[in-house]
């Protein structure tokens, strides 16, 4: 008997309330609703709003300053790379989630069930590595982060956070006692982008014209929704109440995937429509 089966009781997997067939149906429903929302975003998008400039920063020589002091003077400069429509980013987020849920319920279903029996869902973490990272880039754009390298690092850190969830599940297949190292490292990787966003918001208040009060509530709710996935995993591995059943935690992940992700996406989409 593996360490995971000691952790999640085998009888919980075959309980009448949560079955693999029901989870398959939930994944199909989530796929359809995510896809419909993606289409809705494309229909409702305003062509003239939510267009964000993606830039890159680099060092260059200031000719006038160099001539004045008699030696090269390097300064930071910014170059416009391309424009990114925020609504398309939100739609992409929905479509990534839709495709993932569809594959889990169809092509990947047998592997999905096999993994669930031992307390793993590889597909979930791989999908989050793309979808959650895409959403965090959207939050960064709303906060005034337009530098391509910074956005790429944000994407990468959130992807690492998600993949560490997979490492957590795989690693604990071989442990008698739950190891939280991957979980804690994932939190560290995931909190850094939020700290960067907080710095940009702070700087807008100190050096700029500030931001509307309602935006603070948006950021607060986004952070709570973003954190709900980590809370679900914590309850799952602590075996709190019904979370001792791995399939219950899986069901919560599917619900969060629809409810929390939808709330995240539509708030960011609303931000793309601001003047």
C-alpha cells in the first residue's frame, strides 16, 4: 500500500456521492461554460479600449550628456514592441481552461481516473501553469506593468507555482508523512508577482494621480480568489473533514476552476473597458 493510499482512504474514492463519472460530467460542463464565456468576451470587447502597449527597456548612450561630460553616459530607454488587447488575453484564458477540461473528460479520461486513484491530477497543474499565468499577466497589465521581460517573469513565476503543486502530489507518493516543502516554495513563487503588483499600485498613489477606490476592492477580491486554490490543497492534505476524500478536493478544484476563474476573468475584462 502506497503512502498516498494511507493518506486518502480507499473507501473514500468509491463513495456514492462522488464518482469518476460525475467528475467527468463536471469537467464537460466546465469546458462548455469556459468556452461560452470566451466567446462572450470576444463579442463584448470594445475594439477601442483595453489596448495595452508592450515595451522593452534597454541601456543606450545619451549623446548630449556624453558630449557634455566628455565620456559615454548610459541611460535607460524604452522601446514599444507591440500592442496587446486585454480582452483577447482574457478570452485566451477561458479557452485554455475549456480545452483542458475537455481533454480531461475525453482523450485523457482513463489517465485522469488512474491518477485520481493515487491522489494526483497532472492535467490540473499543467493547465494552471498556462491559465493562471495568463491571468496574472492580465492583472499585471491592469497595474501598469508593460515591460515584456517583467511580464514574462510574472508568467514564469506563476507557472512554477502551479507546477510545484504537481511536484507536491508526485513527491508525496513516496513519503509516509506529508512533505510541505513544494507547497511552501509554490507560495513563495506565487506571492512575488503580487508583491510586484503592490509596488506598482503604491507607486501610482505616491508618484502618480492614484487609482480609484473600487480598484482596491478588485485587487483584494482577485487575491482572495487566486489564493483559494492553495487553500483547497492545504485542506486536502490536512484531511480536514470531507477533504480527506481526494475526490472531494478534486470536485472543489473543478468548481473553483469555473467560479473563481470566471470572477477573476470578468473583473479583469471589466478593467479593460475602463476609459
